[in-house]
C-alpha cells in the first residue's frame, strides 16, 4: 500500500497513527493515510504564526509573493497527471474530470499570482485640511482552511491562492475521505520555494477540524462543506472570534421555459446534475420546467441519462463513477426511498447496481405529485434530479426561491426581457443564463442563506483575507489645539 505524510512547518512528518483509505471503485484499502493529533494541529498553527510574523514572509514584497505563486502554478501544471490520478484513485472522481479540473487549478494559482501586487489600499479625500488619511490593506493572519472530499485540489486552490496573495499563512485540513491529492499537493508546494510554515497540510476527522478552527491563533476560517458542519465551525470560531467564509451546499433550481433551446438545455441539465457524479455544490438538482414542454423535455433527458456511461473512474470513457463513500450512497438511497413514499415517481434510475464499488445510477424523480418530497429540499450530493413543473413566470420564481439554500441557478429562455427579470428575482449567488456550471478564477463564487457567506474566486476572495488599517497623518507644524475637543 502507498503511504502519505503530513506537511507541517515545511517538513514532512510521520504521524503517530494512520488510517486506511478505500478505493471507492473497489471498496478495497489502497493507501495508508496519516491521522493528525491535536499536537500536530498546534505545531502547524505555531509554524503558520511564526511564518506570518517572520520578516522573510511579512516583509516580502507582494510582487515576490506573486512570483512564488506563479512558480506553484507551473509546478501544479507540470504534475497535473499524477495529481489527477491520485484524486481519481482516492475519491472516485472520474479521470475525465480530474484531468480537466487540474488544468484550471493551475489557472487559479496564476490568477492570484497576478493579483498579489494589485491588492491596493486607498487615499481618502478627508474633510480636514491638515490631515492625510489613507487605508492599508493588510493580511488578516493565520487562515484555517477546511475542505470536503470532492474537488479538494480546486476547493483548496480557491483558498490558498487568495490567502497567500494577500500575505496570510495557511493551515489546511484535508478531508479524511480521500486526502491523497492534498498530501501530494504539499510535496509539490514544497518545491515552489515559499518560506517554511507558510502552508501546512494535515488530515483527520471532525475533532481535528474542531481543534484547528477553534485555535486561538487562527484569524480566519475558510470552510467548504455542509451546513451542519458550518454551524460547528461558527461555534468553534466563537473561541477565537475569527472571521469566516463558508461555502456550503445547494439545491439549485434549473429553470426551463417553453421558448428555450431544448437541445442546449437538456445537455446543460445533464452536465448540471450528473457531472461529478452529482457530488457538486452547484448541482442543478431541481428541474423547474414549464408544463407545456415537461413531457418532451423529460423524454429527451431520460434518453440521455440512460445513455450515460457508468464505469471505472480511471477510464477516460466513464461519465459517471462511484460516489466517494458508502455513507454517501446509503444517504442518497434513503432520500430516494423517502421521496417515493411521499409520492415522487421514479422516471429512471433509483436502483443500486450489482457488484463492488459505491456506484449510483443517474436518477430522475418526478415530484409534481409530491410537493413535500424530501428530494426537493435536501441535498443529495449524488446524481439525482427532482422535477417540478410550472405554468407562469411568477410561479417559476416562487418555486426557484422555495429553498433555504441560495448558491447557484440556471435559466433557459430566448426571451431577453424575461431573462433580466429572472436574474433580478432569483435569490442565489450565481445565475447562469442559457448555460450552466461555468467557472473562472475571475468570477466570484458563493451563496446566501444555508449556502453560506463570503466569496471564492475573483478579487472579492482576496479582499476577504485582508483587514483595513486607517492611517492618519497630521501635516501641520502648529501645536495640537484644545486637547478636550475631538477633531
Ligand atoms: P462535511 O461538512 O461533512 O465536511 C467538510 C470538512 O469539514 C471535512 O474536512 C470534515 O472533516 C470537516 N469537519 C467535520 N466536522 C467538523 C467540525 N466539527 N469542525 C471542523 N471541521 C469539521 O462536508 P462533506 O459531507 O464532506 O462535503 C459535502 C458538502 O460540501 C456538501 O454539502 C456540499 O454541497 C459542500 N460543498 C460546497 C461547495 C461550495 O463551494 N459551496 C463545494 C463543494 C462541496
């Protein structure tokens, strides 16, 4: 079996205890993973704090930080194949996706490399003639980053990139499910030439996440995961009064009007809910379709869902692989059974295949006669689509917004004025019009409500890792007047 180590304070460290990681396609252990202790967390945070205060990092120019990030981006690109293969092996995410995703992971580091020396302060036109006032944007401090198993290289790049660009240091806790790509990433990071302690990477379960996110020297917690865990994180951060950015789940509406380009909408819906085997926070998992085209649309969708190639994640022909864990598969199956008992009708899928591996087939549930079906409100994190139909635009908006989440949304229509009305009316952090699941380092990403707060990607993300210092400089040589009057 392959074995991995933690990366703490710029050194690779053997852990006192280990756990086996399962290959989700075979259900067999394939690697030994280190299991962090609270002492490891404390050592990682201490090294991050030392690095944050060290002249080597604190006085490094932003341009020099950017050059290090650029070197990291090049190293990620050079090692793309091995990183993609490890992520596929350890999480079951199909190789077709991991190899495409790793290319834009490098692009995210490049974007933040370029942004490092463009994070600017401001000069204020202050209302006092003898004062100069300006704002410095300073790094917030030690960042605790906590990520889930799906797309770990990507979800950590959108934290590490902007945090290091802003001058912070980071301790990242990889998911205990499939941590191999992050532990390998640490090996690559080590070659980029950052000062020791700027990044540490360790792994472990909720107790280790709790020890990290409540550590008194942590200034900001950047978290991606489920809403229930986010509540723990917010409680943990009460210990250190750290700020938080929370990227959580979704139950995103995918709205199709009867004037839409149906071929395009069907393809986008397939990608929106079945890609990444449905383990995507932006999954367009609620199809909200205009009643007049519902049957025709579902017929085309069913045909495409049944043609999806389900197979081994390391095969380039595979389109849907296994879910990452057995618990994940059991949870998806239980939600389907509950929804069916509430009146949802299975259009396709919903049956577990025979054989080894945590496979789950593309599934479509018609919920028109089951308005309270669990599948309409709970996140599956699997390839399951729930369908409801509407008659009018107002009804479409009501259904779309009938969720506690607010991450993504899709609108398919050829009507320009309607598209603009929908963009305004939908409560979500992203509205995709006549497209779905498009991302870029330049565009911020994040949600409302149970989908969290804060943004990843774009300039907004880098600003989240800064705090503003207002500087007042008196320009007059005259003595300070009346000390009892505030100026
Ligand atoms: P999870 O919330 O169970 O775990 C996420 C991480 O939090 C893991 O590393 C875990 O060890 C850690 N953790 C668990 N309990 C903790 C605690 N008490 N204190 C600190 N850390 C703790 O999430 P998951 O089930 O692994 O991942 C799926 C979830 O992630 C879904 O809800 C999905 O929508 C969400 N997600 C969101 C985005 C986004 O960008 N918005 C992207 C991907 C996934």
